C-alpha cells in the first residue's frame, strides 16, 4: 500500500469510517500475522496477537501523528504486543521450538536445515533484525523505529548476525 493510500485511509478512519478501517485491516492483516508468527512460532498465538494488535491500532488512532508510515507504526504496535505477550508467559517459544508451522511442511535438504539451525543459534536481538530485514523486507530505518533502537545498532546487529552465519560450519562446507 502506498503512502498516499495509507494517509487517506487513516484520515477516514479517524473520522469514523468503518469501511476504511476494514480496508486497512485487509491490507495488513496477513503481513502483521506473518510478522508476529515469525516471533512466536505458534498459529493460535499469532492469530490472537494479530487481533490484539488491530484493537490497539483502533484505540490509538488519535495518537498517530503521521511522522512515519502507517505500516511502520502498525509493526511497532505489533512488536509491542508481542513483547507484552512474552512478558506474560511462563515459557517463551523460541526459534528452537518449531511448532506446526508452514516451514515444517517444506522438505529441507541438508544445507537448508543446517542454515536454519544456525539461524536458531543466533542471539535473539540478532535473529530479530535478520527476520525483520530478510523475511519482512523492512529497511534499516523501519526496523530501528519498530525496535526503538538507533539505525546504526540495526546495522551492527545485522552485520554481527551475518558474520556469525558466515563463520558457521555449513558455510565453510559450501
């Protein structure tokens, strides 16, 4: 969705246009779901967090200033929703625990399986930027706003993650 369309939809939503709200949800539901799923790795949890995210979006529309793209603001709310959920959990599902996920249905060859394993061994902060940048195709600036960290930190975490992956045995075997 382009910036103009986002801006128009948000203005219409602020004026109480429920149809515009439905369009915003339709435009971003799958992306927000995938974003949240990439962190929690559980279908039902991702669905619940996606619903919670859109409720928070609706309740906080008055606070959206337009200083960033609506999608960046939406991802920030989704990420905060995930963090809140994680704090409430007694156990945290990590990339090490693969649930009934679409990725489980894909037959991995040895190389892909080893790469996936190496990704799981990265520190959480490095995995976050890898997932946001490569899986969700977000820019450094968008990731910085979502995680509320400097853009330089995003770059350094991404570089550190890539360097760790380069040093892994699987890459050396290639």
